[in-house]
């Protein structure tokens, strides 16, 4: 089964920064949007941010001004720069790619822990 490959999670203190990466294999054709979701402990998965192939972005209110999504279309890779991290940003972060033909491909998830 095709999956996205995520990296960059870890433990960071409040106020710190992390950068997540997500690479889509070349076998996925027609990707028009990629993004990040997260699941905090005991909560449902929620949207963090998305970016289209034309670089239109969308952010959850809780991360606006702190997180930045960017994309390298040539590499089918998306990045999430997370600054001023808060304990409530803790969770498993999942990458998603949407492609033509109603195709959705997820990553395995990467854990981000914000704690002293």
C-alpha cells in the first residue's frame, strides 16, 4: 500500500520550533493538494494546514501566525515549519495527499511532543 513518508517529529520545549517533512512517492499521480492533520491525546484528528499545487494555503485558527506550510512540487514534498510551539500542539501529525480520481494517501504519522 502506498504511503507518504514523514519525518521531523520529536520532543521540544514550549516556545521551540520543529520542522516536519512529508514526501509523496512518484507513483501517486495528479496530486493537487497536500496537508497536515494532527490527533492530540484523547481527541479526534483535526486539520492543521493545507496547500494546493498553486500554493494556496489554509490554516487552522489555532496555528495561524506560528506554523508555515510550504511545498516543493518537483519533489512532491511538503514541509511544516512550526514555531512558538505550545503544549497543546502535542500530538501525532499526519500528512495527507489528495490526487485526481478522489485519491487520498496518508502518512504513518509522526509524534510531536511539546513539554518541559
